[in-house]
């Protein structure tokens, strides 16, 4: 479970680094790969996914910083799909998650 927490924390750190090294011309190229799409998670979660171009880069940065809260984010990996607070339960494909090697739905608090 520590691995899940560590991986999530790395995402926030990577987002902050990509944002910091970007400018008006490179925001889309640097930040778009950090957003979900069918290729990266379509097997496990149904769309539609948030897209980089739905908000200005500084708004995405504010949102990510607010969620991360300087590392004080409560990492919550679902134990059941009904525990979802952001995604609709019908968008979470639990059977596909369970079928993957090491796949499971677990819960991490703190």
C-alpha cells in the first residue's frame, strides 16, 4: 500500500516540476501527458476524462496544488467502487482491475 501512496505523491511532484519548467508555448506538450485517456486507463475507468485544454494551465496548477496540499493529501485507493467520491461508480471497471497481475482494490488512509 505504501507503493500506491508513493506513486500518487510522485504524480503531484512531477506535475509541479512540469508546470514550473513550462511556459506559454510548452504547457500543452508538457502537461497533456499527465491527463488520463483511453490508452492509459480506458481498460479500468470509463470516460469522459478531464482534458488539459478544459482549463488554463495556472488553473490546473492551482487545483493540483490544492489537492496535494503540500503532501498532506489523504491518498484514498478504493476498496470498493462504491467508495468513489470523484468518479461515478459505473465508470470503474473492478473486474478488469482484479484480473491484472497484482490487481486489487485496496484502501489507504493517511
